[in-house]
């Protein structure tokens, strides 16, 4: 299961990196690794703060009158 997550993250990072860096460039794999790390970090941040994000979103879209 973890292998699937890693494979999906690496595929997404390769697609994102391919938009900005040519695949035959010398630094493609380095940039790809940085993008993969950033995506994994973003996933962890979303998991950790998921409850807080939902609370803030619920507060933004509530119909209560604000003072």
C-alpha cells in the first residue's frame, strides 16, 4: 500500500517537473526529487492539519452574521 502512495507521488512529481524542466536536462532528476519531497511534505501537512482546515472552512462558509 505504501508502495502505491510512493509511486503516485513520484508520478505526480515527474509530471509537474516535466512542465518546467526538460526531461533530457542534467538536473531533471534533482528537481524531480525536490518536487517529490515537497508533495510528500504537503500531504503530511494536510493530514496533520485536516481538522483545523475543515473548521476554518466551515467558519468561512457559515451563515452567521459577523459583527
